[in-house]
C-alpha cells in the first residue's frame, strides 16, 4: 500500500498533472479494500474480475450521470446485483463491495474533468497499479500471508493457554466468572484464526503442494489444532479444585506450566514469522518433575482422594502431551498427497451448477443476503434523492458513508455509525489546521501517502482512527485542486450524518435482521455439532485414534458453532427491546456449552487410550443416550437411573490400580457431561421456542 500510494501521488505530480492524484489514489484505495489472500493464479483471475466489475461500475456512472431517472434505475439495480454476487463466496463479495465503492468515488469526482472518460480510466489505472504491485509482492513472497496467518494462529493459541492457566487459581471465590469469560473470548479469537489459516493454507496447497515448506506449514496447523483440543479439555471442576487445593501449590504448578507453554507458542509464532528455528525451553523438564513430585506428595498425605489423584495424573499426562507436540513441532512431518487432498475442504466454486445453485438459494426473503441487497438498494435510492433535493456540495459522500456503515445486522451498523461520526469529527479537527500548516503540494502529497497507509493499518482494528485518516486523505486531496478546507469539512460532516441516519433507519425498519430470530436455528446446530463430535470420539475409541478429515471437521464444527453462538448473543445484547431473560438464558447456555465441549475435548484428547470392553459398551450406550437427549430436548424417566449406574461403576473401578485409569477417565468425563445435561436440555428447549 505504501508503494502503491507513493506511485499514485508522486508520479502524476512529477509530470505536472497533480489533479490525476485524486482518481489514481482513490483507485488504489478501492483495489486495496478488495484484495483477498489467495494463490498466484487466483490473484490473476481476481485482477481480471476486479477490473471488469470496476469498469462496469465507473463507466456506467459517468454515462448515466446526466440522466437522473436512468441513473437511479442503474444505481438501484446494480447495487442489488453486486451485493447478491456475495452469495458466490468471499472473492465475489469483496469485488462487489469494491465495485460499489468505485461507483461512489466516480460520483464524488464527477466534476473533476471535462470529459466522461478521464476519471474512470484513471480510477481503473490506480486499481491496476495496486494489483500489479500486489502481484509482484506475491511472486517475491508467495507464502508470506500464510506464514502471517499461521503466526497469528499460534499467538491466539498462546493467549488461550494463558487464559486457561488462570482457571488454576486456588484463591478464586467468584466461581471463575471473569476467567470463564476471558477463556471464551480467547477461544472465539482462536477459532477465527484457525479458519483464516485454513483458507490461506488451502489456497497455497493448490499451487505449492510439492513444496516442503508448505507441507511443513500444514503440519504446524494440525499441531496447533491438537494442542487446542488438549488445552480445551477439562479433567474436573475448577471451583472444586480451587477449594480442595486452597493451601497447596499444585494448582500453581499446573498454571506455571500452562503459562510456559503459552510463552513457547508465542516464541514459535515469532519463529514462523521470521523464518527462524524454534528452540524448546529446557525448563519444561524441571517443572514437570516438580509437578510430578507434588502430586506424589499429595498422594501420600492423609487427605488424599484417589479419584482426584487420578484426575491430576491425567491432567499431568495431558500437559506432557502438549509438551511433546511442542518439542517435536519443528521435526519434518510430511503428509502423503492423499492426506493433503483430503485434510482441508475446498470451498470454492467448481462448476456453473454450483454458481446457479448458490444464487438461487439466496433468492428468497429468508436469505439475509437478499434482504441486505434490497435494503442497500433502497438506502442508495434514498441517498440519491437526498442529494438531488438538497443540492449539497459533495453530496455523494452520503452514499459513500451509507456503503461503509450499513451492515447486515443492527448492532454492527450501530457500532459503525458511532465510530464513523467520531472518526469524521476527529479527522476534521486535525485536518483543518494541517492544511494551513502544510500548504505546499509536495507536503500534502506526503500526507496523502501517510494517511492512506494509516487508514489500511487501522481499518480492521480501530475503525474510528481509520475513518479519521481517510477523512484527512480527502482533505489533502481536495486541497490539491484548491478547495477550501472549511467548506469540505462542512460538506463532509453533513453528508456523514445524513448517510448514517439513512443507514440506521434502514437496518431498524427495512427487514431488520434481529439476531434473536436466528437463535433457535443456531441452538439446534450447536446440539447437532456437539452430538456429531461425541459420536466420532466414541467411534475412535472403538476403532483406534486417527486424525482423519472427518474427525477434524467435526471437532472444528463444534468449536465454530460455539463461537457463532457467542457472537450471536453478544449482538443480541445491543439490539433494542431485547428480552433480558432470553439473553441471560443464552449466556448460561453458552457457558454450559463451553464446559460440555471441554469435557468432549478431554475424551478426544485421550482417544488413543485402551479401555475395557465393558467400559466401551457403556460408553457406546451413554453416547447414544446423550445424543438422543440433545436431539429430543427433554429429559426422560431413565436419567436418574442411568446417572446412578454410572456413579456406581466409577466407584467400582476407582479402587483399582492404574491399569483401569483410562476407564476411570472416560467414565468421569461422561459423568460430568450427565451432570450438566439436564440444565442444557432445559435451556435448549426454552430457547428453541
């Protein structure tokens, strides 16, 4: 972006055509906002599609601009069509957004040139220039973005391990509420990072399957998933552990190892980013020895609980397994080509049948994308009418503002509205004095480069700052053609307020996408994905441990559903007139679902263990029973009897030696699941109405 902005500003200035800086820079910005991470061939395809759609958007605006009726029809219909393209996948969604953006930029700069072709041509030239720079960069560093995604993945894993370590606190008295929220948030961020890394890896595998470094990155990704499964497991109730070991150092030792493993993941993330070799910390061996001694010392004490001792040993073994994964993570772990073909799932279009099927699936009022397409078409129509009747200078900022802030759901739009207004005002406050402090063209060109670069630096993390920087870029751009900064500021803030109001009205009253309506469907999906995960875990205890694609997909689906539930409930809290009782029940279900997944993860993490045939039969029966309860959403009369039989069986095997430790672990996890099942079933039944 820095290179592209430098070229789009300094080159036309050097040749004495400063006015061309505006369309070239706007073309660069639009192209930058439509870029997605993909392999070289897909980048070339994206470039062609992007330029075609951009040309369609910008030339149609110029050709129809002087015919308001035709322009309005074209604006509304093209908005609907471009947004519906998003049903074909991420690539088409971002290109559609960029096409609408380039059309808005064309409206904004319509009066810059006397003819109808200079502005569109140089907007396209700016977009082409950015894509060429991006293409060259991807050729020089073909896997940089994949390395970065994987690095972020391990950073988020480190944060998750730190959050998990906080659950081993002997001084906690508030039921671990704060720690649980932090753990849930860390888990959601990690799941999002996993999904981003998966998409990036899949794109690279298509082009670089034979390269050893891509296969190594893939093995790192699978190791991160395995660490997550082990780290997300729960071998007991944390509050009970805290109370029991209030005057012991055992929990501190567990927490210290988890913190050290988090530090190791962070160091490995840096090693990936900088192409360095990871060195495993030798302190691990010493700390594991101390932990083992502490557990042995507790076992010899008079207050020793044999069930608790075996749980501690299983937890100790689980952390040792994570340590083993980290120790051997840089060892070559080549996958067969058959495995590579099956480990990740292709989500791209493969035929015209897929294309038409996806579009047809969304051509219904039930589709959120269809409703958003209609909503945005009406937003642009109202915005255009406001421009025609108000005669506002630079009134097309209304449409531009609406495009950026109007999102498919109410809460996200409301959040963006606030940040957009704050960022615009901040940009105006800073921008007016800067135009007087730096009046020369070379100074303002440098400021355009810096503010454009800062906009892209903050656009995904600090939207208010990003809006401020793009406002500054607009100030300096219009200052190049001699426009008063005061008049530009007034037009900008009025247009921003009008655009924000139209967007707010649209998401509030035009097919509002209230998230509580999606809650029953998502709750059903959560139950289904958890049941499928449990079923595959039980199958692997029977057939033996394998990391086949079916198991990995089921595990990821359970975590994805939980993350989606967390996001949905968070969005519901910001919606007006929301029933607080539903939100409270949703949060409680989310907490219990995370606990359930941690118990399932424990079973999954130990699926390489051998268990007796009797335990295996009971495991199979309980799995079917649990799945049926989650499906039927109501308890039956057999629940108490089944729970008691499990408790009796646990008591009978707990007095034996470590030969039955695996049986005990499995039955303890199933007993923990049965304990929370009644409340889960009740909440699911209530939220499903």
